[in-house]
């Protein structure tokens, strides 16, 4: 993902994992946002049982704009590429000293972009863990807040033939 963030190129990539979860990355030509989509068998149940709260707490900076939902995905997040530091363009009218100063600034900006892309990629690499575990996180918070009283319970149909209970 970090390479996609740092390059100004359109992309439409879809993949699936062994749990029948699907992931999508999409960025159209000249789009400001890189969209990340996720779906799994139990997305709707998880969203109702702590998933939306987890998204609001941990991924709020990636909340998509209205109409940015990816088709076939239960969760869409949007990475605003325009918020990343942008390099300056060299102009022929600049002196050699000005051009060298811009080159030095652009090297620093490139380093900052790499760091930002790495941080975003690391966060998104943990998305499935955070999302699937959201009902458990909600229940644990409920136990903490209620000091041992019954917390929110639910059944999550994780796979077509397999569930887990909280």
C-alpha cells in the first residue's frame, strides 16, 4: 500500500484471503483519495456489535466522503493523498541556487511522504484484526465500565459454518 500512496497513479486492485474476506484499493485518474474497501461474511454483524464504534475511534481520519463507497464492500475508508506533503516543481526561471534549495526541500518532503505512507500502511495492515475483534473489544470495555456486570453479548457468524460468541 505504501507504494500506491507515494505514486500518483490510478489503481483498481482486489484480493481475497482464506477467511473469504475481500479487500479493494481504488484510485481513479486524478483522484485525491485512495479508497480502501473491506468485506467479510460477518461485516454487518460486526458493524452492529462494535465495528462502527471501532471505526469511529481508530479510523476516523479515514472516513469517506458521501458517495465514496466502493461497490461490493461493507466498509470503505478514504486516504486523502492531498494531505501528504507535496513536492515543489522546479521552474526554468529559477536560479541554480533556488533550484538546489527546492531539490533539498523535495528530498525532505520525499522522506516525510515515505514515513507517512509507512504509518498508514502499518495501520491498514492491522485493519482485519481490529475489525474482527471489535465485538470482543466492545464487550471488554463494557465489563470495565460496568465493573463486572453483564456486558454486551452477541454471536458473530464468522464463516458460513462457524461462529464465535461474545
